[in-house]
């Protein structure tokens, strides 16, 4: 596994526009268009069929941004969330058949007494309100830590997948009796598919699809390969991109390329039989969060590339893959110094991103 890859620094080009900077990547010119700003961390976002953007603010709010008239509308009916540390209102996804069922899905940090856990709920979006909100999954078990909740939502193979962090109880990532450090798979009503890998084991939670994860804040379906991919934070180094497969063990905390924040090694090394290696990893850490895999025609030279939001290193990282082998990387927008939380492709073929500074923006072709 090669982890030291070619890093191409993004070069900006001069522009006559006073407030607009033109960038170039693979000979393609683009600029950043700011769409809206809100106080707080814009954690999750998705597109409604009419191309409006529905997004979450970590503190516990949902908004809809209309690109046509630039208006932003607050949505009522949002569940109560545990807004402490890394907890809060997290990802949001529009059901693929929203035109028929009006369903919106949310992950959030659920308060459980003086503790919290990661939960998934759904509701119907009617006008400016989420009606009939219902929690359909709650991770076992709640604790009093305020970090490593995950979590992203992905619709794949007619099921819902959500990623859950280890909740700072790393040993539970290997324990199938807990949802900590797992990617789970359920049906749209919260019931359990009969072909889940551990459903017949008495010592396992039946929702588990894969395990051995630390804090996966990225989860998406590869649109060109029809595969489920994830991104997760390592500790001091060891951030990973993984190809998620049924029943697989991704190693945390037994194997990792990261170290303790104070220096020592973690676990048994970087490889172990029966544990899956990442497609690519980063040491030192880049602090990756949400990501997308570009498949539109607006930027043809980016097709098939992974675009990854990064927090601590404040950039969007473009990763070029040949199959499942990362062969080239490029840092985008590092000059803006934003903690970038999420990246998605829009229905217009442009790339949209959100930041911890409360910015929603997109990359426009020039």
C-alpha cells in the first residue's frame, strides 16, 4: 500500500474581477460562489427535486436555500439534539423518491438523560415543516462522551446505511454487541434486513454491516462503480478512505496508521489477517469529513475523482483513482482558510461545499 502520493498545489490565476478569484485545476478554470451564511457549523446538506438545498446547522436547525431567489427559509419540526462537543444535528438526506413520499432523513446526537448517542429519524417535509418526525434507530449505547458520533447517511441497494463513531470507547469498535464504531444497514422504516451479516448471531447487533471504524464522517455511493465508500478520522494520522463490504472488519483500534495524540503507537501495527486495509490513508492527519465522487460533465477532467472536505487542514482534497488505487492528489481552496465540513455534487454538475464558519458555497466553471 502506497500512502505517499503526488500532491499538486492548486494555482490561482489573476482576475480582473475585484472580489472574485479564478482557480485552475487540470486546465479547468473555476471560482467560488458564496450562496448563504448562517451562524454555526453547516454539517449536512442535500438537494430537493426542485434543486433547492436543504441543510443542517449543528446547533439544531434545518434550513432550505433557494438558488433562484437566494432566499433561506427555516424549517420547523426538528428533533431536540445534544449540542455539545462534536454532537448536534448532523447529516440530512432527501429520499430518492421524495416526489412520491416527501421523506427527509436526519442523523443527530440524541440526548439520553445526561448522556447521548447517535440516532436516525425521518419525517415528511410539508411546506416549511417536518411533519410526523419519528426516530427509527438509536445506537447502543449512550455514554457521557461528547465526541465521535459520526455520522453520514447513504441510500444504497434499497437500504439506508449510517456511519457511527466509536464514541471514544475504542474497544467497542471490535465488539459486535455495540453499535460504536460501526456502519449499520437498516430498511427505510428502521426494520432490519434479513440478509445483514450478523443477524443470526446472538452476540451481535443485527443492524451492523461493517465494524472496526473510528469516526467515519464520510459515507457515499460511488456513482460509477456502484460501491459504498467511507472516510474516517484517524487519531494522530491514519485518516482513511475505505471500500465498505458486508461483514468486513476495518481494524480500529487493533490496526491503524495513526498514533496516540501524545506519541505512542496504537494496537498491534498496521496490518493483521482478516482486517481490511484502507484504499488510501494520510499520515500526518488531514481531518477529513464529508466527501463526494464527481461524475458530471461540467468539469470533465474531474470525472471519477473523489472530493474530500477537510477541517484542520482547511481545504478540499481532490483524489484521482485508477480503479481503487489513489494515484494523484491536489489541494483546493487552501488559501481561503475555511474548515470545510462537507462536499456534494449538485444536480447542475457543480460542486457544493459547507464550512464550520457557516458558509454554503459552490465551485462554478469559468
